[in-house]
C-alpha cells in the first residue's frame, strides 16, 4: 500500500504562494504535506518547484478541500462511489474525512491525531496485540505504533477510505520500514471477519465504528459477544460512541453500549467520548 509523494494543496496555501510571487519573492517556505515537513518552494511565472518537481499553478480552488496534481491540473481528493468521500484539511495538520458530508473524525477543538492518542492511551498498547476494528485514516494505528505496540491488526471495509490513506501523509504505511511489520491492514468488513479471529487472541480492542444508522451491526449484541470472545482476560476495549441524538431524542448511546458490553461479560465505565471496558 505505497503512499503517494505528491504535494497537497489548499486554497489558503495556493493564495500564500501567489502573494509571495506577486511581491517579487523567488521562494516561499511552508508545508505541502499537511505539516509533516516545511520546505522551500521555488516560485516561477509558469510553475513552481517542490522537492525537485515542477507543478503548474492551480486555477480556482474550493474551501475545505485538498488537491493533488492531476497532469497539468489539480484534482480534489474526493471520490464518489456508493457515497461521496472526501479528505478534509484541518487547522491542526492531520486531516479529517467526510462521507456524504458527515465528518468522521473530531477536529474542532483538538487535532484528530491528539484525540486518537488520548483514546489509545486508555488501552495501554505497549507490547500488546491490538485489534483495530474500523481503521479509517489509521490514526489509532499510528498512535499504537508510536506507543510501542507489538502488533496492530486493523480492518477497513471501505476501499475509498483505503485510497485516502495512500494520499494522507499522516496515515501509517503498513509497508514502511519504520512500522517493522507491526501494522497488518486488511480490506474487510470486521462484522464478518471477526468470526475468523481466534478466541482470546488480542490484548486490547479499539472500536471506532460509523454512526449506528450507518453500521448498526457494529453495535449489535452479537458483535459485542465476538469482541469479548477474542479479547484475553484482563484485556481492555475502548468503544468510541460520541453522543448522537442526545439533544434531539434524549437517547443515551454511550450507556446503551455500556449495557450491551456488560451483557457480553465486560466491566464497563464511561470514558472520554465513549466506553472503556475490561474483560473479566
């Protein structure tokens, strides 16, 4: 799953580069990989040069959109298959993503990576085998690798999300030397794949499913029973829930989830924006 090495452009960055060029500057310094590195870009009338490669100046760009080179033009990092999926820039560097306009990761008050880091810390992954049920952009996996996980088994159902990962510099690459083979990323539906995972074979679980209305099977008692089955005794599970529908319907999803996990034999408590559970 090789990662692309093209620049990622936003309207704000393109405008800053154009302003520098209009002011007579021959170079502009900034990040074209979402804050991973700061580079110096050589500015010309017809093109600009980044990391030894020339790129055409873009035309009109939209807000809240990332662009990659597409021949002599620029294309938005989005796809429309069964749904519209889009990589969305944030003020933190690490991007979030949207499916049909629904933001899938928090980013208003905290960086998506820092949010993932806080949640991963709850399961203390160092030296453990971790199951990551819904891999998304891979931020849980990145934080587990950072924390010294022994192995993380990550599943992602949506092929378009896997495509976004190849363009996102913050998504960990399973084939990169620095992961040392510790990240196993599988394109599969965890609601089906979990049947083949052995009993008591993982030390911790990170479960960050889409909303109930999109993936109700990942909130079912049957699925929670499987999570409890594959978890070793004393193992921890963090289930992200957020608080959907609380204001409109009064529904308390975190407590509903906690009750089902308790029925699966796990000891639960509310933590952060979800439920932390331990295998008895």
